[in-house]
């Protein structure tokens, strides 16, 4: 395959803003594969974008260029960056605002290099994705070396990413993502499965799930279950139903594996 | 064009699960064209996926590889399959769970060959699309022969697909799909058009449509009409309106062309 | 990059109709890049399609072929057209119904040539996109010259596109598009910014916006602001909120910059 370029935005599927981005990117002379990751990030939701990018970027071939335009601060003093994360053997490149959208990615893949991009005077103050990032992506696809992209920076802006905590009464965490099935992805790593199995219950807000399974289809339809999800975290689900609705949960709802008394 | 690979899932547009699938697929060394069919199949809805795949797969070039991940039974004893449907001259290939998603496709295109895939021990029990199907797709794109894919099977799992029935009082069927316009696609084949025209009415649940047209725009805006739709079935529609709402219809609502008394 | 072909429809994301279009297009022998612009144009909404196409088509490389299937009059006497807009150096090509979907595009890019397409007798009366446009697109991608496409026509069907008006009491316009953020794009060109700044207020329906900014992030979250948007028009927005809801505005809501008394 030729080089891959991905797009992640909060513009909405079918938005003309996405069309403008694609149109400009396709001016590259060198063939590349353009892959939509999402245009349905909730508007202005940097945290959701950070989860999505962090979750999926490593799946792409080394050298993939990820363009992320979730940018409520467009045109203000927040910077725009090019960044390379990973290792010498396998790395992912990014063009995005320096507003925390790489918070999770940079936890998982070491920062190799980053540069703060210059913003041309004639860029529309409201659409740097189109007027700054897309033209630079074209030049990178066509062979520009990242070293010519602006001044190097030592670190990327990040925000606090909630992690689980060990307490005397148990392990506490929270819901960090809800997928299209209504499954609740928590920030309790899969390594806690033995403790979950020993205790036999996962607390989600005021609710308690007492069916621990290996996969969704192991319990009857409608059962609330806890399991290790595909992201490597403990997940709460309802078999062929929606855990978010059944358990009245949302991003940030506390979860816990209690220490047996 | 290079070979085509399509994706059909119930993960939701913009889902990180789709991004992971795409990222892995794009590791193929051989260039291919990746086409999204849908990521908006209703969650766990094997019947909707079967309709979508059956309706559209034949439109693709021979040799297209369709990856279908609508898989409520992931990680249970249901199998995963590679299948080839069609003829020696023109065939469509599939990688999917053996759960009925090919029910309609295999009614329309003869089964040429199928193989049950081995599931590696380290595959996440909740995401075989990512851990089994995507890597196999890459190998197939890069030249692996299907014969090395596991043991051959004689038939695919299918479920009962409702067909129309001739009765003394008329032809009875049901709504099998509702499109984004709210048009009701029935399972009454286009060949019944003369009888529909002779009777002059299509019954949809408790309602009767008495305007038979050749295309939507032949009646005034807001008129409920019956016509032969593009899928080769009789369809109920409301001109520039929504038949599903007007006629309170949904998948499974009975339809009939009554025999003149 | 190889030639680009785009798709714009009102079929809905994940529709089988889109899959059929893509499958047929991918029969071209010559490699091309297929880009989805939108499948979420509101059903039958020619005006919305005209805005989307007019807004985004110029971003694509010269020679891009845009297929637009928003076609409530399919199968009636409305024609189908091939059209080329732009200049000798840089042009965009279109295959679409001649129903006004190019109204805005042809205001912005001069018509170079257009041809009315013949409709084969065996085309389904309800899906000319699949049965007429897609096969022609394949032939065009594979080298067919547009001159063989049917008889030339002198102009395209267009509808009245609302423009702003100068009145003794000020400049009057209306909301012409609402994006996924709820931002209200008006038909007041950016050139009125000095007058907006001088007056210090933008009227939107019964509401008055008194904060004029350069970009969204320049005012506190929740503030209603007026600014020049990325499309070159004056826009009303609510910082990290939804202007359409706050101001109860929709397409057609009047806007005005009043002349200082």
C-alpha cells in the first residue's frame, strides 16, 4: 500500500468542511490512501478525540500521517503541531492542534519529535485544518522533511487523564468511553480480571454487576455482564442491549472492584 | 482498479473499532481499494446486515473481498468463515461470522466454496473482526490462497428469510427493509406488478395504497404510492415524505395484493 | 494522485444504495480515488446539496468528477447532465440530475460545457444514479471523451439562490446553512465586516448579537458571537455551544446589519 493519511474531526459526517479537507489533501502528487477515522467526535470534545486517537492510531502502518481537527481554540494562541510518536522501527505521525488531543497517544507511544507549526498570515482564523494542516500534509506526502516544519518543541500539551486508584476498600476507576453498543469501557486494566473474578462483582455507579464473562454471548440476552473488552480494559455491557441506558451511566460514572471484606 | 475490500459493521460511524480494522487492513503490501459499505447496521442486527450485503454485494467487481463484522456471538461457538459465492466468471468473497449474515447473498449467488477459519488462541474473545478477520484479509490481499484457510465446509449458517405467499385471497408478504427516505421495501417481487396494476391497490398493515406509479415523482408531493423499487421489489412510498411514519409501518409489517373479488 | 471521483447523495450513511454506486464505480479499469463527500444530505433537499457542492467542489484537484445524486424527480422529465465548470486551467466535472443541484457551483465557477445524457430504456425509473450515472462515470474514468455523452446544452437548471440586499435601514440577508456545531452561516459576505464592526451588532431573527470576534475562542464559552466564517460569509455562533438552538434559528431566518441611526 502507499502511505496512509487519516482524518479525525468533529465536523459531522457529510460536512462540507470535511469535503474541503479531502479536496485539498487529494492535491498531493504522490499517491496515498486516505482513511476516515471519524467525523463524529462530539463537537469540541478534545477528550473524546484523545481516546479515539489513542485507541486506534497504533493499528495503522508505521509512517501513517494522522490529521486531527478537533479544535475549539482555533485561531487563538494554542499552537499547531507536527508530532512523531513511537519508536525508530514503528512510528505514527500527527498534524493537529496542540490542545491535548494526543494526551492518550503520547502515554502509549513515546514522543520522538515534535515541531510547532508557523501559521500563515492569510489563514482563516476559523479553519486552520484547511488552511494550515491540509497544505502541510500535502507537502509531507510529497516528500517534505519534517525538519523544515517549524521550531522543535520538547513536549506536547496534555490534560489530566483519569487513571484507576487503589484504595483500602478496592480499586476505583471510571467510565472513559461508551461505544455504539452502549458498552461502558472503564479505565480498570485487564490485569485486574483475577481480582474481579475473585470478588465476583463490578460496581458501576449505584449498580452492581455479578455476572463475569469471557465474551458477550456467554450470558443470556439482557444480562448485565462485566468482561475484559477488546481495548484491554474491564468493560460493563448488557448482552444485546445497552449498558449505558440500563445502568444510567455516562463518561465519568465511577466504577469499582471492591476488596472482599 | 486494484482489488476491492469492503467493510460492513454495526460499530457505528466514527467508531474506534472501525479505525482499528482499517489500520490493520492497510498493512497489506499489495495496493487495494478500501470501501466502506456501512458501519451503521443496527447493533447486533444480523437480518439487517444480511439484507444490506445481499442487496449490494453483486454490484462489486468480481474478486471483491467483503468483510462483515456484525457478530453478537463473538467468542462463542459460532464459527468464522471465508466464503466464495457466484460463478467461475464472477464471484464475491467474504470473511465473516457464520451466523446468517450471508443468508440473502447465498440465495442470490451460488456457494462456490467455504472454509471454517481457525481462531488463534490469543485473539480477544470480543473482537474477532480485528484479531482474526483483518489479519487474514491482509494475507489474502497479499496472495494467500483460500485453500490454506482452514477446513472446507459444505454450507453456511442461514436463517429463515421471509418470502411472499400465494393465498386464495391474494399475495401476502411483508416489509423487509426501510430505507433512509422511509420507503418500505417489501418481499413482493417486481413480477407481481401486473397483478398490482390490475387490482389497483397495495395493502400495508391496515392501510391501502391506491396510487400505482412508475416512479416517485409521478404523483403529487405527499401522496402514498406503490411502485417497483430499484431492488426489484414492490415498494410503498410517500412522495417526498416518509411512508414508514405515514403508514406506521416497520420491518415485518404485512403487505398484500388482494385477489379481485 | 490518480483522478478523483466524489459522491454526494441523500441516501443516508451506510445505505445499500451507496454501496451499489460504489460497487459499480469500482469496475473502472483505470485506478481512481473515490471520496465520499456526503450521504447525509437531508432527503430530497436540493438546496442543501447545492450549498454543499458549491462550498466544497473548488477544493478538489482540477479534473475531479463529482457525482451528485439528490434526485426527487428521478424518472420524470427532469434531465440528467454532465457538466464542466471552471476555467481551461482548472475545472470540476459533474454528473447529476439537472434539477438545480449545481445552482451555487455555477454561480462561482463559469460553465464551460454541459451535455444532456441519454437515459437507456432499461434503467430503473427510480435509480438513475446507479443505472445511468455510475456506468457513465466508469466510462469517463476509463477515457471516454465527454463530447460523446449526448447533446450539448447551453445552460443548467438553477433555482433562485437568496442573496443579501441593501436597504435604507441596513443590509438584510438570511441563514443559508447550519453546520454540525450549530453555527449559522449567513449570505452576508465577509466584505461587510467593517460595517458589522462599525455597527457592533448582528441581528438574527429577533435576537441581537453584540460581540464581534475574529474567531470562536476569543469570547467566553457560551457567548453568542458574530464573525467571518471559513466560507467567506458572516456567521453567528455560540462559543462551544449551539447558535441554532440558542437563537431559535433555522435555514431562512432573517439576519441584518442595521445602518447606524
